[in-house]
C-alpha cells in the first residue's frame, strides 16, 4: 500500500473545514480529489480545488450533482487516472457551474459564490432554515443542467426542458403567482412531495452572459441551501460558466480500461514470449511443444495422480529455469527451449510408463513410489 498522510488542520465542524482541506490538497499537488458528500460538500470543494479533477460519491440528501455510483469502481477509476494509466482526454468530463455576483454600489461591496446545479431566488428576507420547501416563496430558478429524473428544485427545469450536464447552456425559469401563471407544473420538490409550480416563462442561459435577477430583495439559495441575503440596494447577476471544473467520468474510464485490456494479467506463457526475437515464432514453438506433449501422453492413462505429478514436476522445472534465465531478448528463447526439453522428457517418461503397464512389468505400487518422489 502507498504511504498515507493526514492534513494538519483544525476542525471547526463548519464548511470552512472542507474548503481549507481542498485548498491544502491542491497545494500539495494531489492528482485527483475523491469527495464523499452531497451537493453542498462538492460545491465547497470546487471553490478551492482549481484544476484538480473530482471523483464524487453521493452520500448526501437529495443529491443532484454527485452521481450514485459504487465506491469500489469510482476509486478504481480515480486510481487509473492518478497513475496515468488512461489519457485524460479519453475519460475526463468538463462540468458547468453558476457564478452568483452580488454588487452593492453604495457600499462598494461585492460578494461572490458558486452553484454546481441550481441557484434559486427566494422572496424570503432571512436565511433561517437552509433547506427550501415552500414553492410560494420562490421567484426564479437558474440551473446549469436540467435532469427530468432529479429530485428538488432543479426538477422544475428538468420537467420543462431537459438539458444534459455536459450540454451547452443553462436554463433560467421565472415563477409567479398562481393566478397570473402561464401554466402549473407538477414537480417532485422532495422525496414523496409533489408540488404545483406556477410557471411564468423560461429561456436559455448562454455561457458567460450575465443574467440580472429581477427580484429586488430576498435570499439566494445555492444547490438547495439558503446562503446569501440581498437587499434593494444590491444588484444580483447569475452567469453560467462552461468547462469550469473537471471530473472523473467513471463509465468512460472503465470502458477504456476494458477495451484496452488494462485489467488483464499476462499468463506465464505470455510472459515467456515477451522480449523474444520473434513473438510469433516463439508462440509457434510453444504451441508445437504443447501439442507434441499431448500426443505422446497415452490416452489410456486415467490415473489423475500421475497426470498431476507430471504436471507439477513440469511446472517446477519450468519456473526454476525461468528464474535462472538472463534478462533480455535471449531470455525468452532460452526459456522456451528449456520447456521443449523438459516437455520431451516428461512425455517420454509418460509413454515409457504406459508401455511397462501394458507389458505387465509395472504395478500400481511403482506409480505410488513415483508420486511420492
């Protein structure tokens, strides 16, 4: 196992712990970050990870960004990337994010935060409980991608206009009162909770183009949690950023590993041919030797102990010869030829034993003695 080390950092049980740990790992030069958590944890890591790709494991509640995957396979894909077994262009995925900017001209104050999936504008004036439940308090929903299978506020956009996480663009959705809405959309806001959502309009959010929020005061919720309060003197804009972060595409990595044979382990016969002057010639010699040995073994010998003993002796000699071989191109040739000699000797002994049995000059006790040897 490779050596492991722990970060020397204080623990405050706040999101700052995650941000600080991600920053320290990035500065330490790690190749990939494996993140266990929900949307909020992944968002905190993305703030500080820079160009380091993520391998996310969903362990939160109502997660939209981290996909549900088996941890062994995700760890295997991350290890293949970290050890440069697979070219990054073959299996790294680019992800989008939403940049939220709140500017107050009077106070000369600028606040900035990000969302990986959705930024929601609420009429509420206080953060209070962070989770969003009441649809009648929502003014607008901005999403980087829209999955119709999602649970949560992002499901509203997903059921209006599905948009993949790796497709271009985003979707802003304006909500309104039920009496003045264009139509009502039934959406799964939480597990087991379907709510009628009054839709005013929706459009397309282009990459890098700021979209000004119409709401004059309220709360900005990022990836399902209330985070920032803004007032009438603030100007709030939402900007979509494509190719903002990289992640391990587990499915693509495992497909590449399968198609390129990365998970295969060479057998001893394959190792013998490696480095030879002519692999095809070596293979033909080895095949001829195996066929000749099989022909020389009498078909009437049914004692499995004899076959196991012969096979065991052959393997023992073969391995000892291989270990004694010198490195380089000659080693494969020497190894193969020694196998031919050993195989001839074993086949010859087998034929002789069978002949003695047929002539009545050899008993089972003689076989037992050979087996003990």
